[in-house]
C-alpha cells in the first residue's frame, strides 16, 4: 500500500459469515476462463499446426517471381524516343531429392510434441476440476462444522453464566468461573477459525473457476473472433 504500518488504520468490525449463493450444477465451460487452461489449450493448437508445417516439407517449394517496367533511352526526348513497357513472369520449383530422413524425423517430432501438449492440457483440466471439487466439498463440510461449533459456543456461554451465577451466590469458587471462561474462549476461537477457513475456501473456489460461477460471465468467442479479425484487417 506504500504506507508504513503506523499510518494504516483499519476500523474494528465483525467477520462476515455470509457466503454468496453458489449454483448447484456448475458448467465445466467455466474452466475456460482459467489462464492455465487457456494457455495449455493454445499451446496444444500451436503444436497441432506445427505438424502441418513440418509435413509441408514433403512437397516441393514453388516460388514465383515477376518484373514489370519500361525500356528506352532515358536521355531522349519523349516525342522522339518513347519508352516501351516490359514485363516478365517466372516460376521455379525446388524439391530436395534426399535429406537423410530429416523431414520424416521433423514430422514425427512435431507429432510427439503435440501428444505431450495434449497430455499437459488434459492434466491441467483435471487439476482444475480437482480444485473445484475439493473446494465445493470443503464448503459443504465446513458449513456443517460451523453449525455444530456455533451450538458449542452457545452452550459454553450458558455454562459460563451459570458458573458466574453460582459464584455470586457463594456456592462455587471463582476458579470454576475462570475454567468456564477458558472453555468458552477455546470454542469461540475454533468457531472463528472455521468461519475464516470457510471464507478462504469460497475465495479459492472463485479462483479455481476462473473468476466466479456465473455462466453469463463467460467470454463471447464469436465477439472476440470478430474483434480480432477487425484488428487484423485494420493493420
């Protein structure tokens, strides 16, 4: 933040325990927004295109050349010695007769690279799905745990009040009150820890889904393609 700790003031506030509403069925297309999944997919496409590039080495290379201009005496008067248009067009064909199997090796290497990129892409997608499932399970389990620990906090506070009443009535020593307060503090800290973990899992789930669980937030592939074509056309 560019400020020393002494210059930072955070007002005291209660921890928010309200979680956003999460859809029951999350579409797998949400994972397309993850940068690692998108990068692995584009790498796989590039490797697939590279196979075609290397396979083109089997075919002859055709090059075209052309020339157009004028011939004549540049020092003569245009009325006496006009220039004549001249043009030429040619094509050349080149094909290596023997390269020791280099083209075959390059094609096979490109295919192996593509297979490796496909495996990387699948592993990336599986990792993303695992992260989503883990966080969904964590939210479900921690939500139940929060309810149980909230009941423990309520019961421990009642026990502390009962011990305090008994002490004020002279039937219990103050040690009983201190013990009850210690137990109450322990369960309150456990509840706060679980609530904090619940919030952290919700944030981690948003990250694992690439930014949220709303399908309306998915990028429009058609619009992006049209914008890219427009940008290329303007160049």
